[in-house]
C-alpha cells in the first residue's frame, strides 16, 4: 500500500493505492470528480474500476460532495460512520447545508480558485455505516476511529501496519499552527477525539487542510486548550455578529 496525496478544490485528496485496487480516503468536493478520475487513469495508469471504495468522513461539501457521483459513475462502494438520521435533515439542516456551501465557496475564493459547481445531495447513499474499531470491507488493514465533535458522525482512518491516520477536519493547519475546525458542535466529544488519536501514537497524521504532518504531545495539548467549551456553530456565530452590530 502506498499513500498518494494530490490537491483538490479546497482540500488535500488522499488515495491508498494497492497492486489491484484503490481506496479514496474521503469524499472530496463535487468539483474534484474529474481530477480524481484523471489521477487514477492517467497518473496511476489504472482502470477507473480499481477505485473500489470511497470513505466519507462527514457530510461537509469538501468531504462528501463527490461520493454519490463516484458511486453512480464507477460503481465504487461508499463507507461512512454510523449516526442516527441525516446530518442535513429538516429546515435547520437545509439552512446549515446552504451555509456550508457558501463557506466552501468563500474558502475557494480565499485560495484564489475559480468558482465551480459544488452542489451535491444532502443524503449519502452509503453501502456500509461503520463504528469505532470496525475495519473497511475489502481494505481490512484500515480501521475506523470515531472522532466526533466537528459533527456527530466524524470518522478517522487508521492504517494499522504503518500507523498512519487520516483525521479529515479534526485539526486544521494554518500558518504553521494547528487549530480546531469550525464548526465544533460537540466540544466534549471533540476533546475525547483528540485524546483518542494521540493514544494511537500515529507515525503521521494526514489532514484534509494541512497535508501529512506529525503532531507533538504539546501540540495536542494546545489543540485541547484552543477547543471551544460551548458549541461553536453557524447560528451562534451569526448571533454573536448580530449582537455586536446592534450594541
């Protein structure tokens, strides 16, 4: 198994490449579909059918946006974490979905990327919903690690033989420093997730926003200290801005 990393629309894309199969470690943006196909067929020189599975770490646009389309076009399986219900269900879910789409486009603009189509279904057509310590079917050297906090269904992927771990948005690297993501809906779960990853003693940590890194004990402690103690969500951020505007 070899890890290959390429740049996606606003996030890093990671592939676990084997002699006869490929695992996509996260669901990317809808705008990344052609980039994914081109990498596998042209740069790896593999038939696209070797893309056997795509993992969705959580439902945000840059982690789930391409998954359903990849399954429909190429027949790969979708793997995700188990959680009750749909993340974007109901009116509140729709509003949150729209906010996340706009946030993704804002980040793309900050990165000087052209506007692209990133709309995707709010519902995931998953084949396997896995829990903590489950292994990925067909890729049994990869273990699911529940790392909730950013949302209620975040998962990380631990490659047991090499001790590499992909943590999606558990942390973000900005200007050389690690910070918590936004939003953090479940602060207590988030802290436990940081502890869970550190206890793995990973050889390296793959971030969706920051590349492949190593994280020291002090940096884990710093992340814990920066983590919110109450939910840091879209609605709370909006209320805080409105309060400043009218006071």
